[in-house]
C-alpha cells in the first residue's frame, strides 16, 4: 500500500504528465500548420513519451493498491512566435517537470516508501535524457537562426524520429 500523501502526489504527477502530452500535441499542431512536418513528427513523439510516462505511473498506483484519480487537464498554449520560442518553452517545461519528479522522490523518502523511491528513479533518469535531447535541439535551432535552407535541412532531420516505447523493466 502507498500512503495517502504519496498517492495524491502521484495522481498530481499523472496529471502533469498528461498535461505535458497535451502541450506537446498542441505544439505538434502548430508545427504542422507552419509547414514544418519534421518538427511536428518530433513533437508528436515527445507527446507519446509523455503519455507513456503518465500510464506507467497510472499502472504503478494501481499495482500498489492505491487509487488513481484523474483530474481535468489544463488548456495548453496554442500560439508561438517561432520554432525557437516553442523549443524554449519545451526546455523550460522539462526543467519544471524535473523539479516535480525531485519533489516526488522527496515525498517517497519522507514516507519511507522505498519501493516508490526505486520506481521514481526511472523518471529521474528519464528527465536527464529529456533535458539533454531538448537542449540539443535548442542549440541546433539557435545555430540555424533564420536561415531557411538550414531550417529545411533541420526539419528533415527532426522527421526521422520514431517513438519506441521503453522496454518495461
Ligand atoms: Fe514526462 Fe517530459 O517529462
């Protein structure tokens, strides 16, 4: 069994992960509308990852005899000034999620719930990867600047991303 405090915190995180998926889908739509299909594919994969993060936690709460309580998902932004503005928001959002995951780990430790601590370590590692991959895209975008040939090439590159669900441990 997990404590009520940790159960509530995990439900909050499930909502945060679903919001991330929602936000990234909104960004997917923006890229599609702007004629950047590769960026749209990349962002859709990002949204699929978030859905995976949410459902993995959903399954864990059930597995531990907790109670999943789904709440309303906030409306995401839908307009940005540039691809760079989108990626800057993604980077900022991922830093925010990392802080949320760290808070969750602290909560698991406060509750002396070692199983949850181990479970959450997967998310700790995942956040390192997420921040790194977004940082990479952001650096490339800054290099490309307003060069349309560079943006075209980068769009082709971004479109190669394929979502592969992480292997369940
Ligand atoms: Fe689920 Fe991108 O953090």
